[in-house]
């Protein structure tokens, strides 16, 4: 089946479900990255890495959905764009930015002396 036919057969409820799944995965990626950052701030670097791994997995799941939808649309406006679609895209892009920043900040936290070594 060509993508043109596939896009035409992409039923509205299925499209909405895909967008909701993209939104959920993107939100999970964002939340996990922020929790990882908090764990690193507290010196729990192993837990921070576990959470960053969860964040990457959730972002990958969202990206798979995004890629599928982009392929069906072919940049031609074949799929409807609404506020929830834009919101889902916004969540995914924010999650990716937060992941990048969290990775860098976790690296910086690891370079700091351990909290028990710091003087008050």
C-alpha cells in the first residue's frame, strides 16, 4: 500500500490515539529527565542514570510515532493538524531539550565534591 493510500486510510480515532501516545511518551521522557536531574543534585548518580535511560526510551517511543506520522503526511498536509498535535510536538521537543540540559548538568554535578566533603 502506498503512503498516499495509507494516509487516506488512517482513521481519525487511530490518528488521535497515536497523538495521545506521542504526548504520553514525550511527557514521560520529560518527567524522567527532570527526576534524573533532581537525583543527580542529591548525589544519587546511579538513580539519575536509570532515570535518564527511562527518559531516552520514552523519547525513542515518541519519536517512532512521530516518524510514522511524518511519513504518512509526507509534508503535504495529508493528516489533520490540531492543537493537541502541536501540543504533543511541543512536549517532545521540550523533552529533548531537557534531556540535553540534564545530561550536561548531571555531568557538572558529578564533577562537584561530594556533599559530605563540602564545608558550610
